[in-house]
C-alpha cells in the first residue's frame, strides 16, 4: 500500500485544436510514488509535465486512465493536495498573513480567527518571513513571494505537495536557499512531494526518484532514475559523492539526446506499465555517451 | 521638493491663464463708447447694446456678482419658476443618484452572471450591442408614455445610460480574472459563493469601478439634457428657464456649477477606485 501512495495508471491527455485536429500530449503513462517520497519529473517543454501535475492536483482530468491517491481516483481538486505554483499565484489584494490565512480557513472553516492566525504565523515563520506578515505581495521580492506560496501550501498540512517549477523564476542564490529550506521542511515532516523541474542539479539535490519524460507530443515515461545519493545530502559536498557525476551525466545525456531519440529506439523489453528503473553508478572514465551508463535493476 | 515646485509652477500658470481669460472676456464685452448719435427717445428703446456699443454678453464681474448672490441664498423658493440654484442642484443630484443606484443594482449582478457564464455572455451580447449605442434621451418618449411621470422618467433615463458601462465593465472584469487565482481557489476547495466574494469580486473590482466612474460621468451629462426636456425642477431645467429669461449670467453660472458638481462626482469615484486597486 505505502509503496503506491500515488499511482498514475495509464493516463493520456489530448487537446483539441479549434480546427478539429487533436494533439496527444502524452499517452499511457504509468508510475507510482510512495508515501514520504520526493519525486521529480524532468522533460523538455511541451512534454506535458505541467499537465501531469494538473491532473494530480485535480485541476485537469485525463482523457484515459486514472490518477489514484491512497486508493481513490482523483476526481477534482482537494485540500489533501497542495499546489505551489510557478508564478506563486498569491492574491495581490491580501497581505502575506491574509494569503496564508485564506488557505487555512478554507482547510478548517470552523477554526476561530485567532486559531487561523496562529497557524498562519507559525508557517510564515517556518519559511523565514517573520516580520513581513502585513506586507502585500507587491512589496515582496520574487523569492519572498515564493516563500509565501510555500507557506500557504504547507500550512494546510497536505498529504501531498505538488510543485510546478517553483524555483525557476528565481535567481540562483535565492533558489539555493529555498531549495535547502523546502528540503529541510519536507524531510522533517515526511512530506510526499511531486515536483516538476527542468533543472538537473535541483532534481539531484532534492529528489529520491526522477521520472524522465520523452519529448512531446505523445510523450512517454522513458525511465525512472533512482537517486544513488544518500538521503542526507549537503549542497556543498554533494558533487564529491562518487555517484554524483554518474547520475548527472545520465540525466544530461537524456535531456540532450535520448529524450528525442528514445521513441524511435524503444528497448525490446520496455513495458509502459513498468518503466525501467535505473540507478546510475560510478563509471570508469571516460563515460559512455548513452544509457549504458546506468545499471538496470527492474 | 521637485514635486511641490512643479505643483506650484503649474498653479501659477493656471492662475495666469485664468486672469488672461478673465481680462480678455472683460475687455471683449465692455462698451466701446457711444456708437452713433440718435434720438434720445429712440435710444431708450434700443438699450445699451445699440447706444453704448455694450455687448449683450455679461462680463466676468457680472457673473461673479451673480455667483455671490446664489451663494448667499442657495435654497430660496419663490414658486415653481424661481427656486435657488441649491434646490435645483439637489433635485438633479437626487435623480442621478437614484437612477445610478438602480443601475448598479441591476448591472453588478447581471454583469457577474455574464462574466461567469459564456452562454449568457453570448446570449445577451446582441441585446447589449444594440441597446448600448442608443442615446438615452431616445428612451424619453417611451418612458413618459409608460411611466406618465416626468421626474421618474428622467430617473429612468439616468438608469438606462448608467447601465451599459457598468454592465460591460463588470462582465469584462469578472470574465478576465486571472486563471491562476481561480486555480488557487479551486485547489483550496473554496465554494462558489465564497469564491465570488473573496476572489472574483476583489480581482474584478478595479475594472468594475472604472465602469462605475464612466457611468457617473455619463449620468451627469445626461441629466442636464433630460431635465431641459421634461422641465419642472433640476439644474437642466434651471439652465433652460434662465435662457428663456434671457439671463445669460445665470446660464454661465449654471455651466460653472454643473462642471463643479461633475468633477466632485468623478473625484469621489476616483477615490473608490484607489481604495479597491491593488498593485501586482
């Protein structure tokens, strides 16, 4: 059960163009996320990453297949699944406190005003925004806005956290600190996370598993990469780990070439329902250019 | 510092323009001396214009004196054709606020409906497109015929002319609320009623208030014409009545007063607009 807390089972999404044509963004996708796992999805623009996340959040529905959480198919948005939007999506007419409190009072409508405020202040402090409660989003920097978005998502204590390229609009320094904090908070609470990114280093630092999507349209899950790095990671030491460059090269090779060519050279034993699980290991130099860099385990 | 000095300089320029205009006006309408010799009895009949070359137009000083006399006693009432300018203004403002208020009651909920429902937006669009360009005064005969009361008819005309900008802006504001804010509400499982008041209304408020500001401007324009047409009371009637009395001083005074009240109404809505606007 816990091995399949979230189960994506054969989802397909098609978009209908006004001229009558249909585009299949992705087709027959299968993968699963265990409770407490941090899973990243990587792929080029147009492979339907955001659509997968929207289906998980309930904002979009698949044309075929189902996304199942805790044994129940997703039929719409739920407070059990909090979303951190790429564009932070704060309500600009509310203060920082008001934005977080709005989510909390939606989650627990019976809570008193002081209870809501206390919870909001707790989470605002957790993301390091103590003192900025009365500010409007327009008065905040991009990083601070995204912190509010994170506080809002975490404050409703969701079972699953969904993040759509949450750090991509931030400068490198802010991105680093926010990654550290999100990682710390998620580890502390054992949060189950699904995150979309196109940043390889971000995925290596944060994820337990990385789902690789081929290019769209008709994108598919090429493989699932298990992160060989230990759960305890230090941003500054991570590159000294023997497996670091193995996984990094594997991911970059995929993004540069294999995401394009995968569909034309699908391995004979490829099964859409069980995409191959790869654990990249340290390889003797020079590195082979292709997916032989990984040792197959599934 | 720069800000205040700019404001000061602009004020000085404004004042100079006013003085030059006033002086030109004064010189333009003052007499040029005896125009020609004529029989004194005949001159009595002809009046100042013919004898002294004095213009029939009042000068700025005459208008100032008139304004002062109105200010001293704005609310006198000496029968149906002689009421203070304050009373006439109160009638007009009352009608505008009533018609405008009624239009708000209809336009805001209807605009919400149109903005939320693409079906209703398309279904009502032809009606709005045809009715919107109709001059509100064209409704007057129909209103008089059905309502049979001139005062209520002018309120109806105000209602009709205030309706469209508010309706169209509300619908536009509501339909163009950012998708991401609606998605936030959806992921938080916010119900439709709470969503309307906590997300859509604040997000659309600046657009709605812009529509309300356009409406109050049009309403104030139209009330003068409507009251000229129906007569009885109001600043529009006052203007027309003073024209019939050939009191150009009063006509000019009314023009200034109408402008002043229009500005106050507009500024009040501008203040509301500032209150509901939000920086992004």
